[in-house]
C-alpha cells in the first residue's frame, strides 16, 4: 500500500469488482464537490464472507494509518450490513450504494448511517456513467443491479434492481474518452447483458455496442466486461466475433460444470450450453481468449460434481479462471442448503485453481515466438488485446501501443521484447 496521504486529502480504497473501481472515480468527484477533506473512503465488496472480512480489516488499517482522518464506509457490504459497519469504533459514517455518488451525503454534518432501500431505486444516476478518465483503460458503467436470483448471490441486495444508462448518454461519454485519447473503453455492469431491458423499446446490448462503434469511430478498442453466457444473442455474438475493434476476450459467468449444481444455483444454462457457446466463439474467432467465474464447494456438491467443473476448463478452452470458494451469504437460499465441509471446499478450490493455472500456461505457451502490439498500462507492464499480461523489458510511454515479440513466460504473463 502507498504511503498515507496528507491529513487534508481524501483517500479512496476500492475493494472488489471493476464496477466499484469505476464508481470510486465518481465518488472522488462527489467528495470534491462536497468540499470533503481529511477522509478515507472505503468502497467495500460483499461477494463472499472473505470480502467482508477484508473490508473490516482494511477499515482498521485505515484508522491506524490516519488516526485523525474521518473513515467513511460504503459499497455493497455497507449496503447489506450497515449496522455491523456502523458499530465499528473506527467508522465515522456509513453510506449506501445509492448515497455514495451524491455529493450531499459527503457533507460534514450528515448522519452516522445513511443507507436507503436499494430495492426502491429504479434509475441509473446519470453521473454513474462518468467512467474513469485519463487512463489507459477507462471503465464506463452502463448498467447496475440485477433482477435474477441465483441462490448463492447476495449482490442484488447490495445493488438493487437492474437499470440501464440511456444509449445516448453512454455514447456521449465514450466519444469524450476517445477524444481525450483513451485507447480502450470497457463497458461495465452488474449484469451487463441485461442492459436495455428497462429502457423504452427494450433494446439489447448489441444495439448499444453497435451504436458506440458507429458513433465513436476513433475509439481504438471496446472491451466488454463479464457476460452471462445464456444472454448472448446472435447479434452480440456476431459483433464479438466479427468486429476487430471489440477486444478478443470475453469473461463468462459460468459458475459450475455440473447440471445438478447449476440447477440448484438457479442458473439459466446447463453444461452443454456453456461448452457449445465457447466452441462457437472459438470457431468464429480463433484468437479470442475466454475466461470464467467458477465456484468450488457449493452446497451438496460431490467429488464428481467438482470434477465436472475442473473438466469444464478444458471443455470450454478457458484461458483465465477466477475461482470462488463457496461462501454462505446472508439472505440467500444457498445459505440454508446442506453445506460442504470448509476443509473440503478449500481443497476443491485449490484443485480448481491449479487446473486454471495449467490452462493459463497453455494460453501463454501458444504466444511464445509470436509478435503482437501490446498496450502499455504502466512502465514495464502491458496487455494484449486478449488481456494477456506482458512484462516489458524496454521502457515505453503509458498508453503507447508497442510492437513486441514474446520470448518466455512465468506462468502468469509473457515476457515481451521490442521488435
């Protein structure tokens, strides 16, 4: 962690997803507008019990690092468990997800806990799509909330119902970022493929993507964040496989490889659906790299079920795997299902991560001896369009696209040398 900022500054600590990262930039603007000084704002995550534990740990660290600064806690964990955070002696104020982007709630005379009913929110606040400017990769939030109720997921209770940003507002912001020279924009949302379902005419995500590509022709690259595999329609499939300006990288919300567990999770796809989609994507665009979220140790999971999830990595030709050990969350049906012992969950998660590490090595091996342009994100580090991490030996300017040849890898990323 970096050195503590000056006492009159505002530090924002972001935990969790890319959506939180995008919102933290909007929070910084709101805090500045309110004239907030001498504060540490912690934007929390609630996806697992471990995420909540880390949030509390981070709060205690923030108080020790800046004993005289005000500690403001917000984000999904604060939205779901406001009383628990308000009871912490290190915390000065708790703000909900609807409040954290409104400058009024950063005023010094506010109540200790200001957390409204997130389920009552029906619109996406316009400033949410402000995105993160002046970066190599800018995140633009186009959707928030979720109307599905997967039995393991607490996020709808932290984010509220699905709601979308109007296409015109999104296009305006993307054009601004492109005008500022941003080389890549990432569209983010809690349930990105649900974009448009609450807008007049119920437009699909493909229509937004096509509009961005048409009306922001000077944007070099558009990337999509996590997608629900079952919601990829033919129009979006064609865009992802035929449009060169869309990054050849998709992260899919697959969660498991056994049909029985998928049904108990209340997912809307089966194992065969996931395998078929990945095969179609690879056939239509061979260079595309696929990632997925997978859960280890869901209640009632057997060793055979766990093996089916490990096998899914190869069956779907995944390159990136994000493993979540199952964690019972409040208000979710899965919390009341017959649990898998914690030690078994830990062991299965470790085996799943090992299989994911092997998949990543295969992906990296395929790049050795090849050349490609990589986008420099910071000195010594770059990423390929398919999201492969690259360690760069020579210095290049941030935001520059550098032609590199890949000579080796360390199991996590490539070593690239200038051509």
